[in-house]
């Protein structure tokens, strides 16, 4: 657990927008500004000022108190997020890559960054906010990945986009998500033409209200664009 705390603290310290990163982690833990202010015995406006970068960048002492408070509050609530973060530290690089954003962005902005084409549920683009993405080798993940790794696809939070590579029709990834208890905010099928998109995959997307997006943008370019967030 200490390793995870150090990683979070390091991310805040090195972030170009430490306030937005603090806000992101508070939201990941599902903690309100009021809850955090009570636990830290400071005003809500102080927390708001830090998150809005209206105060100078927090020092190590402030960041340490902030990170410890997230875990302490989570423990009082049952420790679900702490447990998820611990499970997410398993070695999974051979199957997928997880990336977290320093701040949340709308799904509409995400689509623009990857030059995507929205095929379903485009009415949700502006209302959905995402905090990261997972790049998934669909064939290797479906055929070889241990089931115990599945939840690790979601990284720190479910509000993220799954980008599937090595896709032929898109049916298998969507069938897996259909029976999964957790759902991503959206799914990207990389390199897939609309005419080759499986009809069942599209129906599942519509039924589950998971926006389906197609893109042919080079993966290296996608990562370069998204990893700047």
C-alpha cells in the first residue's frame, strides 16, 4: 500500500497541473470536498483553491496529508478503492497498457484527439467524463489472459476508454463486455472499417449504452496525443 501512496504522491508532485491531479484522485476515491475538508480539518475553500491552482503548488507535507487522507477515508468506507488499486498493481503489460490522465476530459474531446468516428450513442459524448484509457491486444487478452487480471483493465477508475487493437469484426470484445459486471465509458475499435463491424457488436453497444468508436489513427500517434493529458 505504501508503494501505491508514493506513486500517487509522485504523480501529483511531478504534474504540470497538480491541482487537477489532486482533484482527479479525490474523484477516483469518490470523496467530496466536504468529506476531505472535515477529515483534514481545513475549509472547503482551501481544497478548492488547491484543486483550482489558486494556491501555490502544494509541498510534500501537504501532498502526504492529502494522499494519506484519501486512504484513511476509503478505509472507513470499507476500503474498496484501496483494494482495487492494490489488485491493479499485477504485471499485465503483455496483455494491455493502462494510462491515467492528469485531469478528466469529455468523451467528445477524446474522440477528437484520436480522430475517431462515433458509431453509436453519440448523445453521451459531452456528458461523459473520462480519466484514462486502456490499450488492449484483443486476441491475446481474450485467448490468453488469466481471468483474475480482468479487473486490472480498469486501472484506477471505470470512467475510461478501452482501445482494442488486432480487431477483425469487434464481436468478441463486445460479447466479453456484455457479460462483465464492469463497463468502460466507451470502446474504440482500432483499424476496423464500418462495413466489417459485426452487427451483434453494434447491438451490444447500443443496449449497454457504451459508445462505439472507430479510428485508423496510428497507435503511436494516439498514445502521443493522449499521454499529454
